[in-house]
C-alpha cells in the first residue's frame, strides 16, 4: 500500500530547517518567499509552530527556535549516554546468564527499549532499541510504575488502557495496583506470560543518587528456561548490574554517600 505524505507536516519541517547559525530568525515573508507560500499561509504555519513550542517570537512577526528543541536534544543526549553506559553491563548479564537482557526508559506511559543484548543461543527473544512496550503487562513496566508516587501512578493508570494480550494479562486496575505495591515491597517485578505466552521476564530498577529511577534492567527468555532457580540467578545478576551502572554513572562514592 502506498504511503500517504502529510504536506503540512513536511512544510512545517521545511520551515524549521530554514533556521541556521547564520540565520537564527525568520519572518513570514522569509517563509513565503522561500517555500512559495502566500503570506497568510506562512503566518498560519508560524503561529502553529509557536503554539507547539517549536518557535518563540522575538519581535512582531519574527521568530526563533524554541526551547522544545533544547529539551529534545537534551533528552536524546541523555538517553544515548545512558545506553552507552548500560550496554557493557547488559553484555555482562547476558554472558553470565546466557539469556537476553534489556535496559529501558519510561515515556508517555510506555516502556521504551534503550539497549539490549542477545545470548549465545539459537532460541531467544529479539527486542530492539526504540521498541515501545506496554507498561501494565511487562516486568519493566511494573518497576517503572512502582517507582512513581501515588499521584503520578494514578495519573498514569488513568491514561493507560489495560488491554488483555494473553489470558495472564492483568486487566483489572485494582489487581494491577496491588501487583505494583508488591513490586515496591520486593524491589523487582516478574512477568509470567502476561504480554506473550511462554515468555518469562524479571526486572529491577536502577536508582540514582537522588532517589529517582534512572533505568530499568530486565532478563527475559522462554519460560521453559526461566524457571524459579533461573529467576533467582537473574535477580542476583540484575542487582549486581544495577550497582555497576550506578558506579559507572556516579562513581563508587555514590554508594557510600
């Protein structure tokens, strides 16, 4: 099926690409002239980009790039640095357990795969950086939800459709809240076929020196391999991995502070 392009989106990006170090400001006249638009249309695009936080007016009819791009750049840089820190630790986990491992961040009510590593096996689960996973039926999602305070958790669950993906998926909010409270108490989360039949995972949080969760770490594989004994080994390896990441990010003194 042919992909339909949104001309308005394309033009909005074309306007943003007009900015440069040598040209930090633009007017509707600049946009109209270079993109072959009439002045009314150019003004409408600029106003829409301003409303979205992409542009900031510096004088009547003149705009510069907004702080939205600073925030996006900071987020990308932060995630990239975290992924680079987590990758060798994930490789160590996979080598230790011979199972897949993943690090994640949490945005928009979803778990985002930040970095992964694969085991030296023929049968493994292939998750890739950038993939979004549901929070309510994954071990990564549960540790992220458990890291939220009660008000933030309530807001997150208000906006989260508890879709049943397997017979084991928790779709009742009260039951999920009790599960999250258990995760808070025990310090780790388990997903036993809640997102995909036959898949078992365990996740732990990595907490920074300010007490906030930095990333989630998990080990996942077929339930036929991830038995109770394997879960215990995985929990121990993930706990050590979390310590390694904190050491790498803050230095050993962070653990002694």
